[in-house]
C-alpha cells in the first residue's frame, strides 16, 4: 500500500520508475487491481502537484488532490479540497492563492518536471 500511495499514476501499465527522480509510477491495471482486491471504488491521493488542484486518472479509479495554491510561490497552480457526503458523493472546491501584498498576478506555468 505504501508504494501505491507514494507513487504517481501513469499511462503505462504495471509499475515503472518515476520521472520525478524518486519513487515509482503505476498503471491503470495496478489501480484497478488494488481497488478490486480491497473492495474500493476510488484511490484518493495527494503529494503531487496538479495545476487545477485535482486531476482524475485511470478512468476515475484514481484522483490526485493538491491543496497548496501557487506551490512554492512560483507554480501558479490552483488548489482543491475534496468533500464527501454521507452517500460518498464528492465535490471539489477549487481555490486560488490569496493575493500577496505589493505583488501582481501569478503567471501560471507547468513546473519543469512536467515538461
């Protein structure tokens, strides 16, 4: 479970080496198998920058939620919070960073490791 939660979803099948320089990637086959074996319908994960605050992967078997807007004061990303109700219906709340004093607007750009 630790390898799955600290690894990143990928388009390739199986396990791979992460291009971020540490950890692994996992394909849709891995997320589907994990959900099936454990009686789950969704893996919710974090610790990976996604520009819109959340990002679906593997036909909605995995979602990444990132809650740090404008990560490191330079990425220009939105952030999100995932809300679940009693029936497990989900809603994403997206938000931008608070404006900084004496600063203009943040230019949104993908970090180098996504290029």
